[in-house]
């Protein structure tokens, strides 16, 4: 299964202001670097929790199957389109009766084909994320993103810096971590 982010999360100016406040920075000189670190910290948060902290629009590519297939993105807010993706790259939007969807209360989603005529891969477009914007992001996740971005900013010249989130950040994110059974 492949996943692509079509519309990344939007970082409000408040996120940059919080990070600059945490680092006691009052100039705009490092704003681009700090924004990049915030984006990286959001990506790390998503990888750690297996949950998109902020809303994104994404597309997942699935094999054609009449069996239920879970989507990797969480929490799914909406499935906006399902297309058949042919080997030549052409796409056809599937009618609603060609597939079945299930959205679970926890944000997981799964899909299966009902129509045997679909033979190409499936391109499923979704909207997923815990919060619509920075200000509605749960405090633990938001504070963890700020702390991780600040940590990477302070460690930027240290060649031996560990890329893993510090224990304090992991503790802040742990309540939202989705575990997988293999």
C-alpha cells in the first residue's frame, strides 16, 4: 500500500510563535528554519503515534480485492473519492455501489470492492487528522511538537544528536499512540 499526502497540514502562525517563545527567540531571522523543524516534528509525531495530528488530504493506493482492506491513515474523517487506477495511469471514479466503506468510531477505515468488474488498483482519497488546526490540537501533542522542534533546533550543530524523540516528548505523545498487532 502506498500513501501520498496531497494537501499537507497547515501550520498556523501561532505554532511558530509558540516555538519562538519556548526558545526565547524574538527575531524573524530563523523563521524558515523553525517552520521546517515544526513540519519535521509533525511528521515525527505522525510516525510515532500512527495518527495525523493535523488535517491532511491523502491518497492511498490499494490492490483490488473483495476482502476488507484497512487504510493506514488515522483518524479518517472522510473518504472523498474512490477511483480505479489502471496500469496505463488512467483513472475512473467508481460509483458508490462498486465498493463498501466502514468508518469506525476510533477513526480507522476500511474498504472492499463489491463489483468484480474492477481490476485496476484502487486510489482512495481521504481527509484524515485529529484536529482541524493548530489551536484545536490536543495540548499534549502540541506541546510535544514544540518540544521536539526546539530540541532539534538546539541540537542542530551536534553531529551525535539522536534523531529519536526525547523521552519527555514520547511521554507526551504516548496517550495517542496506536499500536499494531502483527
